[in-house]
């Protein structure tokens, strides 16, 4: 028998995950372990995902100290790169950040991100438009666990999620074009929502079964119930007793919320259910997700000031299946998904068919991404096909009568039919290579794109990202990229006499060329990020009124029509993100957990080929945004989180405003009691002209978890 030396027996062992099972550590080692040595090793250097946990002596007592390890794989490239390796800055809003903030919807979470403009049309996230760096709600891509769920009908519908904030593990925000990674719709940025069930699974250490639920209620008749269950099961292997061969894991959640409305004619109900599951072995991971939501709501003056009794309902289905298979050194990552929206809108509630529209939008996607690693770096090659189609009473080209379809969905009406139709297929080919050196990351990529909605030509959009790490704490970044965005079906076709809006079938696709410089500092107890960018945009789309575009609905009276046009724009801006994390320095005994200061500034220079009297979107961009937030422990298990947000928007009818939100909670091991308020000082403000926003809102509730 081969003898081992004392030095070999005492060699340090490192572990990344612990399942909590009594046998798991010994099973994965496959050797004898000295119990005394093990206890010291796990106490002094236990390493979790994204955090290194150590115990240190302070005043003669052991206490827990956390140090961040930027090893979480994030959005930003077509090959898996950690936050430390990535050549772009990605803002990550963690589960803990969400727990400490006063949020009732996913849209509220995004208000905390630098450079993100969240414009509400109604309270409680009933309808919210999300944009980045002066763009509009059509110019970003929304991902759910990496799957594109953006609507080609209108970005108004993209932010309807079959989720609640309780179901989310983290939110990632990538600012700037990302077409060569996520396709042409990633024009100004990407928001990726990662759910609890989609977190990376270690096949040897599955997480235990878990359950969570929330009950809350408050101002304006608001009531909310949401719950979810997480489960996992290990399939044992005969290779080594106790060592799992595979892990089946899943998360099922659902909820219901309602309100009488925080402003006149803005009541709503919202029902949702979502499942995300995975099957994982050593060389294969398969993920599936399915979601459904239905939300009817009064829409006040959402789409026009001349009607105060508008109404809308949004029904949504989403299904996706994706995998990551390792064949030798090659990773194959196929993906298939389907999204459906049924949208029902009334200019005057209950008055049909005047000013009433029905739309059914379907998106089918198939993709294959592959990547492999060599001594020269990580290379990715991919292909994606995305088919976008709409049946509508308003949007699209007129079709023959024998092709009419009855209106479907939850609000289906056998007396109404879809009489218009449009469809387009987008094919994209991707190539990306990442060179990872000790101090450098070089990421070079190219998107080749063909869209049947344009012509038979292929168009090419390159991009280059560079990161230099002069030390363990500093990273300097530079990137240049191009992107294109197709007009939505609303941009092209929308025509409603009551709201005085007309689309333009001759619109050109939007184009951008962006240059970005930035730096990131990561130290014990402090994170600092600074980015500066310049965007040259052509054929941008806006809805405007002009002196020569009007109708005389009444003889001699001009009614100016909002219509979609192309224009040019140059944008310059900066984003600053500073975070102070005292507990990383002084341990968990320090009552203050986090202080954050986030600031963004933007200047936009636009040029139109027509004389513009009024603009709906481009001339109302968010010029300054400042968010200051802090959270920590008051005493024992009592925690407090506060945030102050300043919004300064251009335009004469958009006065700046500042809001204060707060959350107070008693957080025990298996439950939390909380009370939270938004707009604490009852400020009167607008995100859109003529659409007043809620004043002081209060809610309280309980969260349980096992």
C-alpha cells in the first residue's frame, strides 16, 4: 500500500458548494478525512457563489465576514464569462437588494438601476415603459432566464411578466447595443431576469426543498398573494455510493393582485403562474419554462388625453426549452421558444366596436449557440430564426375575407374578427471570439442579419469589447458596436381616429453606432463603476405632430395627428454607480449593510426632416437621474431600507421631481413582517404629460419561507 506523507494528508481542500447533507462532503472527496482538519478548513475558507465567507476574531469573538468574488456568470457575451472576466459592465440587482427595497413589481426593481428610465402610466406597475439611455420602450430586449420575451407589437407589452418580485433571484441590466449577442432587438440595452429555479445547479449538492409565500395589502384597496415552491431530487449513481448521477430541479410559483386604482380609472387585477425546471448531469443541462398571465385594467388617459375611460387587457403565454450539452470540448446550446400576446383595447370602456382593437401576436424562435475553448480563447458560433406574426382588427395589411379569424384569447369575441395580418422572419448568424489573458479580455463579434420585412439583403453588425485589469481591484473597459431595430407593428400600422394616431408603413429600421468607455473598481467594502458613451443614431422612430399633417374632423377645425417618422440623433452621457458595503469590512455586527449612490446624465441632439410641433417620446428623455439608497439593521432583526430618487426630464411640461420610498421589516429565519411606503411625502408628479401618478402609497404584509 502506498504511504502518504504528513504534508499530503494535511493538504488544503477547497469546496464551492455545500448541500447540507451529512454524507455529501465525504462522498465528493472519495477519501478519508481528518475531522479536525475539516472543521478548520470549512470555518476559515468556505466559498459560496459570489461570496467568500470567513470567520475572524473581533474582541475575542468569532464573527462572519463576507468578501465578494466576481464569479457569477452574467449577461454580456455569447460564451460564459464571469463578472470579473466580462468586457462590459453589467448592473446586477441581487435577491438581497430586492428584499430590502420597497417594490411591488419587477418594474419597481428596475427603478433602482442606473441609466434605466421607468415611466409609469398607472400605479403598481400596471403598465410601465422601460427604456435605457434616452431611447424608448421598443429599443431594449427583455430576457427571462436568457430567453427573449420582447413583443414585436409594441414595447408597452414587453414588461408584463408572469412573475412577482418574490420569484426572482437577480436582475441583470446591460446598457448599450448588444445585437451581436442577443439579436437586432437589443438596440439600446438588455434586461435579463433570472428566476429562483434557474440558478446554477451543482449536481453533487442539490438545494433542499423550499417554500415561500407572501400576503400583503394596503392603500387604494391593494391586495396581493404570491407563493412558490422549489424542489430538487437527486438520482443516485452506482459508481460511488451516495454520489448523485443527476439532479431534477424546479420552481413553481403563482399569484394574484388587485387594486381599486391609485388614480382615477386605474383599477386592475392580475393573475399569474410560472414554472421553471431543469435536469442536470455532468455533461448535460436541460431547462424548461412556461408562464401565463392575465391582467385587465382601466387605462385612464394612457393613450390620449381626450378619453378618461380607456380600458385594456393583456393576456400572455410563454414557453421555452433550452439545453447545454458538452460533447468533448464543444458546448452545444439549442433553444426553442414561443410567446403569445392577446391584447384587447377600448378607447371608451364598454363602447364596442368604436375605438376597440383586438390583437394576437405570436413569436416563434429557434436557435443554436455553440462554443468551445482553446489556448486561443473561447469561440462562439450561433444561428437564430425568429418568426413574428400578428392577427389584428387594426394592425397589418388587409386580408381576404375567407382568411378572417374569430378573435381569440380570454376576451375572445365571436362577433369580431381579425381582418388584418402581417408576418416577418428574422434570421441571424453570430460569430464571437473571446481572448482571455491574465490582464486582458478581448471580445470580437459579428452579427449577420436577414429580415423578410426589409429585402433580400444580408446586413452586418460588428462589435469589439476590450477590458484591461491592471490589478485585482481595477478594470478599464472600451467597446464599440453597431445595431439595427425593426419598427414594431404599432409603428407601422396603428391607426385610431379617436386617439389621433397614425402609423407609417414606409418607416426605415433604426440604426446605431455606439462607443463606450468605462472603469470598474472592486475592493473590500466598496464597488465603483463609471461609464461614458457616445451614440450616433440614424432613422430613429418617434411619434410627432407637424404643421402639415392634420385632419379636419370638423369643417375649418384642424386636428393635428401624431404620426411616426424617422429622425437622426446623437447622444452623449455618463453613468456612475458607487456602493459602500460596511459589513465586508467590519462583519455582520455592523448594522449598516449597504449605501449606494447612482447617477446618470444624458444629452441628446436630434434632427428631424420635418418641423415638429410636439413629440411623444424622443423630446422627453430623462436628462438626470440620481438614486441614493441605504439599508441596514436598526436593532436585533428589525431592518430599514430607504431610497431617494430624483428625476429630471427634458420638456416644458415635465417638471423634475424627487421621491422617497421606505421599507421596514422584522426578518426572522422563517418569516418576515414588513411595512413599506412609496412617495412618502405625497409628491404630485407625472411620468407622462396628462397622466398623474399616485401619491403616498402604503402596504404591509408577511412573508414566510421554509
